[in-house]
């Protein structure tokens, strides 16, 4: 039996854990992604951090891995509009590295392999 599915799941769980922890520890970094029409940016950032941690836990446990992978793929798709907003709002010389155009625009195509990674984990591939 191949260890690859377990390694893919462990890597995804670690990535989600790091991202979720960052959302909770440094929410201000992400608040600019939230459209004002949605209300409190801090609540959305905390919510997405908790969602990432929940997905990490689900992906880490073999019994919930399929659902966790699907939920993670959906989460990656759901946050894409925020990443587009960050790219559109990016400015040269921004103090925050995430607000610089090269970073903000560069992360957009990364959503595709992230969704594919989560999908692979959900399928046990």
C-alpha cells in the first residue's frame, strides 16, 4: 500500500493548521480581503481561521479524510474572491508584503493546485 495518500493528507493538514493559526494570530493581515458589505472583517477572518483548523483536523483523521478534503476544496474556492480583492487592492511599495502586487497577484494561480491537492486527498489518491 502506498504511503502517498497519507503524506498528501499530512501535508495538507499541516498547511491548513499553519494558515488557520496565522488567521487567528494575525487577523489584521487578512482583514483587507473582506468586502465591507459583509460586515465585521475580524469576524470573517477568525471564522476562516477556525474553518481552516477544522478542515485540518478532518483531513488528518483517516475516518473523516474524504469529507475533510472536500470541505477543504470548497474552502479554497470560497476564499478565492478575497484573494482577487487583495490583488485588485494591491499597491507598489505597500508596507505589508501580502499587499504588494507581485505577491497578491502571484497567489491567485496557486488556488488551482491547492484545490487539486484537497481533491486528491478526498479521493485517497
